[in-house]
């Protein structure tokens, strides 16, 4: 290994760490600063025009740290899979269908449990040395997308057509940008080899995502089993 290769190897982990930690930390700070806006960019108000709809769509997957964690992780997972670019694409397209299902008044049981469970799953897949093939992961990503999209639909339910379409466009754009950027950075970090050395940082990132997913899932499970009555 020459000097350039050693230098490039040392850069891989910082690249991946920045890729996953920076957006999650930013989201956490936003949530801490404005807890009332969590999962709703309009602070509880319904978007009323094209601009508000689009901005709400852009913000929703980012201010919801559970959604953001999944989007970043799915991009990393795609980076270590053959033809992995289809994994985030399948997720984003399915998320649109999930939102449409919500708006069409279909009922998806246990949405928040499935959303947090999907974070556990994608974290576990990143940690595994021999995870399922791309086709299976793509199907799992699409199923997760249905539930994430259904959750997105809650904040736009009842909106007029123009802000509704803009909202769909906004959250589709932001998810593609985040996941594909993460995919690109992760893919470049591995260079052309999928060796143990190249994929080790992905497993480290997977442990972080897995831990977050377990925390989210446990919280949702407690809410289901021990609901807190409103005062």
C-alpha cells in the first residue's frame, strides 16, 4: 500500500462519519430548539400554497430524525450493494405511494412501530457481513417506504391540491438528494473494492443507526403498551 492509498484509507471513516453524523446532529439541534415543530414544518398549520407545500415537503424528512436516520442509512447500505442505487429509489417511490394511501384514507396499523422497526432493520443490515442480495434489500426498502410515506401524509391530510402536489414533490426531492448523496460518498469511500477494510466503517455506522432504531422502537412500544392519558 503506497502513501496515497494509506492517506485515502484514513479519509474513508471521516467521510462516512460526516455523512451520517452531521445531518443527524443538525436535525437533533433543530428538534431541541423547536420541539413543537417536530415532524411538521409548518408548526401544526396546514400548507396553503405551492411554496408552503414544497417547503413543508422538504423539511418533513429532515426534522423527523427517525426518518432522516433511515434515509442516510439506506444510502450507505446502497453504497455497498451491487446496483445498490435502486434501493433508495425504491424507497422514495414507495414513500409516495404510502402518502397517497394515507390521503386515500387507507389504514396502515402500527405505522410508527414499523417506521422505527425499519431503522433497526437497516442498521442491522449495515452491520451484517453477509446481508441479503440487492433485490431482497430493495423490496424491504420499498415496504419501509410505504410506512414512512404514510407517516408523511399525516401533516398534509386535508390540504388543497396545489400545496399537496408541492409537498409530494418536496419530500421526494429531499429524500433523493440525501440518500443519493450519501450513496455517492459511501461508494467513493469504498473505491472499487468491497473488502473487509473498505466496509468496516459502514458496519460502524450501522451500529449507530441500530442503536437509534432500538431507542425509537422501544419508545414507540412503550407508548403503545402504556399510553399516557391526556391531562
